[in-house]
């Protein structure tokens, strides 16, 4: 699971600049719109995917009016009905697996953009199923290990609530659940006084690929450029990066 946690750590440390915040809100709004269309309607009480999308938007401080427009767009916009979800799979420099989740109204444009980034990085875009077997779909909660937070106590509380696994670093505890148990574990932790920084259903690698410094830098740049594409919602990799490269990349 190191690949997942290290890439997530990098994104947290780099943060979201004002220049990128508008793009982030667009992607979060797109997820809300698709959740309404595919997950069971505009009522979050009966639509788990929508509840999770709204929670993610709130974690990113997305204004309520933008969320409301995204919900309304699902039923009242021709543009929303043209959106489709696509997953691309490939290999980064050094052989690390990469999965790219996209939402697009133009499949040809999106695959062209994604393929171009893979090629320019020294990686390659693969066929459907080429790397999906490396990843498991799991619920992932992140708890910030602020002063006074005992990671062992939180981990035990998470397991008691139904979590399957956990891992920690100096700053955060990652809790892993079955996708269907994510909401229950989050609720149990919050009711016990734990501050859950984020929660999501994610693709978590079952194995990782250690990269040398050159391939690690190229892979990090590829992942970042993929996430910057307008049509890309999420990017996952099983790359294991050297600490020296991580330090330089987040500086």
C-alpha cells in the first residue's frame, strides 16, 4: 500500500494553489453530477456515491452553491448527459502501474491527451486490464496525527468499527476498509472524537514497484501532469519512491 500512501502524501504536502482550485471544483462538481446520474438520484440519503462526493467536496471547501448547481446539472443539462466515465491503464518509467479515471464528453480528445503524456514521459498507455489486477478497490480514511492523537488507539478503534487494515507515517494514519464499510467506519471514528481528514473509495495497489531516482522523478511528473488534465478525475500508481526524491519534489 506504500504506493498509494506516498502519492497521497505528496499531494497533501503540495496543497492546492488558488490557480488550481477552480479546476478542482470543476472535477468535484463533475463527480457530484455523475453520482446523481449513476448512483440513484439527487437525495444523498439514498445515494451513497453522492454522499461520498459531497463529503469530498466539503473537505476541499467547495462552496454549497457550486455543489447545488452540480446536483441540478445532472437532471437539467444536455452537457451532463454526454459525460462518460473511462479508465485508462498504463506503465510509467521504471515499470510502475498507473490507472487514470476520467470523465469526458469527448473520448478521442481525452485518450489523445493521456497517451501523449505517457509517451512524453517514457512510459506507455496499455490495454484495458493490463494493470487493473494490481489494484484493489478499498475505502480509505486519513486521520491526521496531530499532537495528542495516539495512532494505536485510533487504529484499534477503526478495527473495532470494521476496518480491515491500517498504516501510519509521521503525520497521518491511513485506515483501509471494504468500500461498503467506509461510511460506517468514518461515522464510528468521528463519534469517538477522531478528526477524519479525508475519506474516499480508492484503488489501492496490492504490490509496489521500487523506482530509482531518475524513474521516480519522471513518474512523479507524469502523475502530476495527468491529474492536471481537465478530463482526469483521479490517478493511482503502485510506484514506491525514494525518500530523497519525495523530499525534493515537495520542497
